[in-house]
């Protein structure tokens, strides 16, 4: 969701999936479409094969400022 008063150009979004031991097991990246002020959009992530672990937590990281290391 863009709750600011400025337009956001398209930006990368990363999903990290963790197992029950808090180990990162899968990562995917997609690009979110541009967002006008006070609008929202869904993003879809995909992986090449089913997980061989039980996902316990998913972290979503929008990279609105791509030149900054998070």
C-alpha cells in the first residue's frame, strides 16, 4: 500500500520463507507495479518446485529504494 502523497514507480519486492528452525529456505523476487498515492496492489511470488519443508514464517521486503542495502 502506498499511503504517501507521492507516486511510487515500480519496485522490486522480495519474499523470504523460513522453516520452523528460523532458517531461510526459499527466496523469490518480483516487481510491483507503480502505485499512485493511497492505492494498493497485490504481488505474486513463485518458486520452481514445491517446498520440501513446512513454512513457518514469511518475510516480505519491498525495496522502494533499490540502491540502499537493507
